């Protein structure tokens, strides 16, 4: 599908010394001068950082707001989304918040599956915030075009996508591109201070961990409501992309989309990823045609290289115990990592007031790295934490013990074969409109 707005089904019914010439001029300058793309841009002279937003939903709009709220001279100049109404809603809200920093005329509003390419080309920094299944494709393109990048988590929905992201990250380093990933706890002062103490041995050797993302269903967009709003039947591809949270190729299941934050913290504690996992899960209460193919609960035991184990839970069930946290046990004490409290021989509690919102801090840190031309890549831990959550899903869907090496090398690709609103997604409903859920003991994941 091309970028023109009339292809959309809805339409049919702050960095000093940035180069502000075309991308081709940047590339030419870097080749002729023997510099990386980023260093060529630094030499050219303009203090405005032009931003493109790819994916104009709530999180993308929030990320754009934070990028425009840094101390640097930033401007939103391009936007891309699969759906025109998403783009226009986001644009209106961002204009209200940043009237002097938003300049996205119609010719830089791109709609459709290929919108990302043109939006990326218009900017110096790109924000990638579509449903995560598209992240590897968009990240590769942004790296290819030589742009600095902020991308939301997770960075993929399967092992094939994770491998693509890791490969593109190597190219990004060669081009001296700065890349942030939306795992904001790495920029939250309480977590940073707690992690420093854990890594300094304040609770001794860490022997076990547990983490939770137990809550309620975040949102659902029933097909009937969407079709009423559109005034017509939606194609299956349109429907799944509108209701993307409930389809594996788009979301990765909530163990990936939400619980990744907690699993990422445990990986951070251990300075590495697990070596194997097993677990169980299913769909007990969140059932119906509009809840797609994902589970409503997962319980996974992750084993790390030193033999320590993390006991992980995530759940979307109304009326049940809610908890979002991480905890570790050491030979000299325990730590509520999320609460920033150490108990035991070296008791401690984080008390520093006035810590900045970590969602804002992660953008401040990225743009500071761009300004100061310091190395900055969060891709490796973002990709490994994404793969950790995918590993957990593979374990619960299959009911088997899954080794990390098996998982990361899996050739199963959950993405569609082609991208168009009249193309078929990987999973389609049966004659009654229901989707097939994974069946532990039968579902193949590697």
C-alpha cells in the first residue's frame, strides 16, 4: 500500500549543529567527508531537531509530547499512521500543548502501511510507537535512513523480529546513531539508586527473584463499535489493527506488551537474560470474539545462568489481586526493587524527593546524548528483555521447557506475508467469529 491518504479505508468511506538539508545531502556529505551520517550533520550547523512521529496513538502522542518538552530546540515536522483519524487526533492535541513546536502541514501527514518511510525521511529524530509487531520494520528503515531513534517497547513480537532489531542495532552503531528504548525504569532515579546497591552487593548474592504485572484488561475495541463508527464493515486486517492488543503478531500478548517492564528489571538485576523457562497460562475469564487470541494469565519460572530463578506472574482478570512490582532475595537481605527498599544487614530506603518523571527523563537523556555526541544505545537490553517476554509466552503457549537458544533461533514468523488492508492477517476467526487460542501441549512455538 502506498502513502497517499486516499488509500486509507477511513478516507474512502534539541540538537545544535543539525543539518537541515535533504537526506541525500547528508549521505553525500558523510561519504565525501569520511564521517558518519550523524557527525556530518553535527558539522553543518542548525540548532533545531526535527522530529517525526510514527504511530499516533496514546503512547506515541505521549512520547512526542515528552520529546517536545526537553530543554533542546525540538520541532515536530512529520507524522505517520495507518489511520488518518489517529493522526489528526494526535496532531490536534499536540498543537494545543506545543503550539510553537508543531508544524505538520498536510504534505507531511502520511497515512497507510508505508507512511513511515516518508515521515522518517522528513526528520532528524524519529519516534517509533506503532503496535510493536511493526517495530523491526520501522527500526530498520530509520537506521537505513540514518536517523536517531526513540522506539517504544517491546521491540518485536517474535524471535525473528528480535534478530532483525539486533542486526539493525549493529548498523546503527556504525552510523553513530543514538537509540533509546521505552523501558523508562532505566531512567527512574529510585530504580537507578536501588540497582547500584544491588550490584554493589548490599544484599549479598541474589538467589531468587519474583515479579508481577497483575491487573485488569487495559482496553478493548469491539468490532461492532468500530464498524458503527466507520459506517461499514471492516476488513479483518483493519479490525485487528484497530483492536491490536489482542493479536499476537501485533502485540505479542500482554506478557510482552506490559510484563516486559518487570522482566526487564529482573534482567537488569542479573545483568543478563534467562537461559530457559517453563510455565503455564490460559484464558479463564476474558473470553469473547473481541478478545482475540491471547491469554489472560501467565505464570512463568525463568532460570538464569547461575541457577537462580525468577517467578513471574502477569494477569488480566477483573476482581483479582492487582500488583505491579519486582522483588529479589539475597544472602544478606531482601529488596523491594519497585519500592526501592532494602531490608536486612544493610537496610536502606530511597528518599530523594523531586525525581523527574522517568518518561520525560528518558527523552532528556536521549537528546542530551545527541547534543553531546556521546554513545547511546539501549537496543541490546531492550531486545533481550523483549526476547525474555517472548520466551515466557513460548513456554506458556506450548507447556514445554524452552531453552533460550531454542527460542532466539526460532524460525517461526508471526507477521503477515503482506501488508494491505485487504490482505489476510496470520490468524482469522472461525465461522462463529471466534479465534483459536493456543493449546498447551499442542501449540508449536519453535
